[in-house]
C-alpha cells in the first residue's frame, strides 16, 4: 500500500501533539488528519479510508479506551495505537485487551515511533491479505458438488448448515453412493474448523492392525517395516475434522481405542508411550444397520451412543427422482469440460431412461453412467443407447434389487422346508439368528 | 535560482556553518549566504526536559522573518543551525525540523557529535552529518517528503548511524521532484 493511500488519524486533546505528529507523518508522505476529541474522531471515521489511529488515552469526555472500543465496533480493520503520558501496566493491559495494536509513552522516541508504525502497517497489510484469502477459501470451500433441489435434499442441506455451526459429532447414514463423503465435506467446510484439515479414513478398507496404525500413527520400529515415526490420521486432524467412513466395519479392539480417543482427545502412537493430544471433530458414515450390529454385539453400544449424536439420513436417489435431471446435467457439464466435448444435454429418450431407472448404486452409479456415456457420445446430445443401463430400465424396476432377490429366495426356501428355521438356515448357509433377522427385515410370515 | 540564508544561533560553530554554504549551493544549485541575528535561545528551553523546543524556535523565526518581509516569494529560505538539543513535544528529540513547503528550518548538531556516544571527537564526521541533515531539512522546506531510497539524503534518519549510512546527495527521483517543485 502506498503511503499516500495510508490514512493516519491522530486523536489528542493537545494541539501541540496533534501538530507535531501530523507534521512528522506528513513528511513521511502519509495522508494525515487530526481530531481534538473522541467525538470529532468518530465523525472523521464515518468517511472511511483510515488505516491507523494514534489515540491519546486521557482526553476530556470519552477517553482513549472507550474510543478504542467504539472503533473496534465500527471497523475492526483499523489499527489503533494508544498514546499515554505515563507507562502503566494496567493501562497497557487494558488497551491491548481491548484490541489496541500497541501503546506508546509520551514523549516518544522517534526511532521507536518510526519502527512501530512500520511494523503496525506491515501487520495491517498482512491481516488484510489474510482476510482476503480467508474469504476466497470460504467461497471455494462452500462450493461443494452437492446437487439437488428436492425437498429431501433441501432438508439435508438445512441439517448440514445447522450442525456445521456446532462441534457436535455427526453420523451420516445412507446407501452406498448417496454422497456421504460430500456431506461430511460440506459440514467441515461450513464449520469453524474449515481452515484445518478434513482427514478421511476409510475404515472398511483396512485390516485391524493397519487401521490402528493408520489412525494413531506409529513409532519407529513399532513393527517390521516401520522405519520412521509416522503421524496417524487422528493426529493429522488436529484442529480439523476426522471423517470415519464405513465406521460399521471396524473391529472391536479399534472400537475400544477409538472410544477412548474420542472421550479423552489423547492417545499413544503404536509402539510408543508418549501421550499425543489432538483436537478434532468426528463425522462418521455408514450404510450398515448399526442398531442391529449393537444388538448382535458386533458394535460397542457405548461407541454407538458417542457417535450417534446428530444423524443425517441421505435419501437414495430413487427416493428423490426430481433431482436426477439436475444431477445428470451437472455431470454432463463436468465431463464435457474435462473431455473437451461439446455435449450439452440428453435426448428426451435418454432423459426418460435416466428418470425411470432405479439407480441402486445411487449418485455414484449415475455419475459413472454419464461419464461412460460421455466417452462414447459424438454428437451434441447423450442418446439412450449411450447409457449403460440395464435393458429393463425405462420400465418398472420392481424386484430387480438384490434385497428383492434375497427376499424371494428366503421365502422359497422357507416354503420348501415348511418354515423349518434350522434346515432353512443350513440350506442358505447362514446362522439361525441371521435368518430370524432377515425374516423380520422382510416382514415374512408363514402362510396359514 | 533558489536562495538560502544560513543562521548560526547560540553557540553554533560559525566556521562550520560557513563551510556549509558552498556545499549547499552545490547541492541545491542555489545561492547561499550566512547571516547573523541576535536571539537568546533560552526562551525556547524546556526546564523539565533541558531541551530546546524546535517548533517554538521555527515559529519565532518565521514571525521575525515575516516582519522584515522575509516571507516574500523571492526571499531566501532560512536554515538555523544550533548546537542545542532540540525536541518537539511528542518526541524525545529531533535532529532538526522544517516547515514542509515553507520557508524556515532548523538543524542541530548536538546529537551528531561522536563524543555523545563515547567515541573520539571527529570534526570531519560531524560536518558530514550536519551537511546531510541540512540537505534533509532544506529538502522539506523545498517540498520534498521522506524518500524510501537509502541512497538519498531525504531518507528518514532517527539515529546517527542512519545518517552515516546515507549520502548528502539527493537520489535522482528526489532531484527530479525538486526541479518540478521549483518550476511550480
């Protein structure tokens, strides 16, 4: 910032001080003005354009500290330096607590004043730059790929906004491909933790020991191949958010370790004894029936209650068919840009097929289908035959889901065995408890 | 061509002030002269600080100068030279003070002397420092602001070390600006 663009306002009831400082800063090329009291200063502030204020602490009427408080309410970006006649720790502490950059004692050493102003302006410039970058990051961060205007998705986004403002643990539930990770990202990006990392752990993709090391890190020599100390994901999420995907798949030992770290926010690395602290927020996701897992004893009840504080249910795509067209166009635009193709939309037949299909793989399947279609499409529109949908799509998909097939198969076996549970379980190669759960799940009843 | 009148006041070394004259003539392409006035500097002494108020001194000189027609357009610019320790009320000390774009300036060599810093007396070094500060204050009188270039007499100096690091000459940019201001 040029000195002539830097506005310095001097507030002091002593004319000689106002004149001396005005002259001093004018010789430096700053834009300077002076006010004889707080009221005059506040009037001058209304015009805007001030970077720095030098404010005498002792003035008739409103004193310097009160003026400082008012300035902070009006424009936090103005750097305020308090001038005091006597160096007093109380005054200094009070001024700094109220947000003053520094305080100086009269008479001021010219060298000190010169360096103080230089430092204050440098910090002002950095803060301004920092604010601009934060605004830019916020703008970029809130721009997530969650697409949907249906009532179901509007409700989800309302919940995201509500919970993002808090530090509450969130459990996101929904079928595979419904966008659980995107929702986790949206919560993180709208939270106060957005400037810190969002660390994702796919709990379902790891073995017990690998997951433990992944979560908590390890010390050098903790196990064969551990040549260096490595920070874990929990440590990496310090200040930010830890997103535990497929939480329902973690083993009992890791469940216990995780419960402890959630409760204490401290842990030790694998093979280590030093206690490591980490301040993180937990968001987890699952497509499993955790309540059943708790009943079956495969998921700790205490961990379940720790995680299941605020639940967001993501609807499957078939339950929000109104969003299919918008999502499809979103993906066409995305891949047209990525593949440098001039594809702008869908033929009516293709769109009809998209809307009629059940999308068991949800949004992920839809995106994959459109990506594939974009590869083979040569014209301006995606046509029906470009879409890798089952031949039956476009008609009713009733009975095509895996659950439907399973339900029919269990019903058939139960009929064959005359509802002999043990024999049916043996034929199905599942245990009796599981069979009972499935009978309950599908609401199967023995015909009289 | 600019005109400069040098005024040694109080116990200021007349020979050193006289030696400034040709140097400043060359620096500003000006005609310089050394004058004398009868002035008791004690009236500017602050008994608590035991320092002399440079703003009050400048105001006094301006008043006296104006009363004899010294503020006319063709009148010389005035540079008072003193040995006394100067201050402006908000600052602990100043090496000099000037009316920005005005007519009067004052410079003190009190804090420019090696002896003040426990070093052996060095009159050559003292003259160099006084010369640089005289150019600096006269620069303000002619309308120049502080210059960010360290290789310029208009660069701000708050310690003698700062003065030693800069030259007595103006940088090309300040020199151009000075020519523009002179034409205006």
